[in-house]
């Protein structure tokens, strides 16, 4: 390659490195923490960790369901996940009786509940920060993913600029030439060591960009189940779940399901996902869909029946998040992730020194700040925006609003709205949203105590009756009596259950 083109690449590499180095340092650091994000979050939760071998984790989906329903009968289960990792108990995603999303962790042998966690923990917040700067907006995700193109250019141009780079893998930095020389040597060395992660990150991030643009591939579509009147069949329970699991195992030779999804609508099915003998886990799982009423096999598919870019998604996820070899790959990705963070920071220091020689008397941080020019103000705006979004999402008054449906009346009659989740010893403001016409008076009974009358306020086609609930530690059952002028009374029973926290 001629010297003129190499110099042009060097200048562009330098300019991009200076102005985007802090962005990449932030992305590399948050991505590194995300590799073990849930492990870090769960350090103080010894109950959900386990050393039980895979062969001894014998709890069926039906056993897990019974264990949760015995402890939290009001909960609504929608996904059960066996062995999310070898070191964690089985995880089930549910909604509480008051409508809050929660994960129940169960013993892999007995199915007994050993712990519960709520969303928006450290890992979830860190993931949103890494993906969308907490905004949860698709367009932001697309912009962040698009920087994979710049990262790929930096990788290629860096290898071109660093002549005979293959000789530098063990060239240890020396401090003899001063800070700038040491930083340059360290930058080149860490770039070479972390090259596998850099390439994987660029390629997988570009793949995610394609997905966000709508290039998602195709998945096989099972037949619809027979029509039914309820979301879950009348005879639904652990026995039916175990029968469905057995049918799923028979539907595909060597099928070992580890995920079961329960229907959330009347047209939904039992969906199983798991490993299929003879198929690599790098390219996804097999899937079986079963009719909840008849237990008919609606569809049974191997990973080979997934088409287009969707076929590569499991591999992209494993590579991006360091899950391709269990604990070993996680540790390796964390080490290389720290290298890449240092790579971005040393690059900023080198390039700032070159682009701002008049600031040579200043410290490293001030030199980087001075060298970035107008970009520093963009960074300030970005930080201020992240702080503003964080305050809106997690600041005062940002409690998650929840709702509950009656067990003996449809939502077209009445449903319950709460301004915050149910918490132990914390008064909860509750509204009954009444759609039943001509309701004049409302009274409620809380945990079987004497009924109290509520004021009914008409707001358009809906009436609202408000009250305050002081949660009980054992049960929280509210019976609402809706009185009409003709003495007709509708009754609605809400079972919220006991507070978890």
C-alpha cells in the first residue's frame, strides 16, 4: 500500500479514535459488565445459586408449576426456564396477583420456590444503558448498532497502519520514552490481544442492526389450536403440563425441552423449546407447539427449519454476550472487554496529544477534553440526556403502575388499577375502574372484614371508585359489590395474594 493512502487512513483513524473513543470505552465497559451482569446482581442472593449437576435437575415443568402455585397461588405463570445457567436454579417468569412482573426461582429437584426477583435490576438497567442509553427506543438502538461500521473500519485501518502487526503480539510497552510512547505501545498491544473480541463485536452488532431494520428471517409457523372459551383449559394443571411435555419429547427424536411458554390468549398454545440430538446449540433450539385442549402436535421443528438471518441469531447472541463456552467464554470475554476499554482510553490520550500539542502541559484528562473539540459538548448533552431519562424512569413518582383482574367477573365489568406495586407495610392507592353501566354505589370487603362504601365518580363511560389498602402479610382479597338502581348487584373478587417484598 502506498504511503499517501496509509497516511490518509492514519489521519481518519486518528480523528475517529479521538472523537469516538469515549463512546467506545463506555460501550466496551458496559458490555463487559453485562457478560456477568446477572451474576453481579445476584451476589447477595445465595438461595438462587446451585451446584446441582444437570443429570440431577429432575424437576419437570409440572413440578415447577406446582411449587410456585403452592407458594403463590394468585400468580400467573407464562414462561418456565430450566437451567438458565449451570450455576442458577430454574427460573419462571410470572405476574403477581396485583399484576407486577416477577421471576420465581425454584429448586431444580423439588420445584420448591427458593427466591423471587423483580425486573429493572442491575443487569436490566445496564442492558438498557448499553443498548439505548435508557431510552428503550428502537431508533436509538439502530444508531448505536450502526457504530459497528465505524468499529470495523477502525479495526481494518489499524491493522493496515500497524505494519507487520503480527510481530507485535509480545512486544511489551516500555516507559523509557515517556507517557505518550508507553500509551502508544500499550494501545497497539491491547488492540492485538483483544482483536478477536473487537471483530466479533463489530460483526454481531452489525447483525443486530440488520435485525432492527427489519431483516429478521423466517420461523416455521405451527397450526392454530382448536377454538376455546378460556385462555387455559378447564382441566389445566401440573398433570396436563407433564402430559404436554411428554408429547413434545415424542414429537422430535432426541428433543430435550428447557423452556415452556404458556398461552396468554385464547388462541395460544403450549410452546416448548430445547436441544435436539444431532443439532448444534450454536444454531438455535428445536420447538414443539401443542394444543392445550387436545394435546395435538401443532408443529415440531428442528433449527434447520429456521430461515434467513434468523438462523444465525442464536450464534450471534452467544458470540456477542460471551456464552459460547459457558463460564470459560464469559471469563475470557470479561478479560478481553477490559482490554478493549483500555484500548479506547489509551487511544484517546495518544490522539489528543497529537491533535492538541499546545495542551501538552495539561494532565491526561484535560488533554483529551481539549483535543475532542466540539465533540465534548455532544458528550455533555448525551450525559445530561441519560441523567434526565434516568430520573424519569427511576426517580420520585416513577413507581410501576399495576392492575388486577377479578377471578369471577370480566374486565368489561370492572378491573383494578394501582398506582404502585403491592409492598409490605406500605399503604396502596387503589382504583376500581367500572365499565358496567348504571352502577350507583360500590362497597368493598377487604380480607372478609366489614364492608365499606366507596364514592363513585363518573368519568365518561367509566366510573371510578377509590380506596386505600394497607396490605396484609398473609392475604389480600378484595370483594367489590356493584349496586344498580334496580337492586341488581354484581360481585367481583380480586385476589392479590401476600406481598413478596
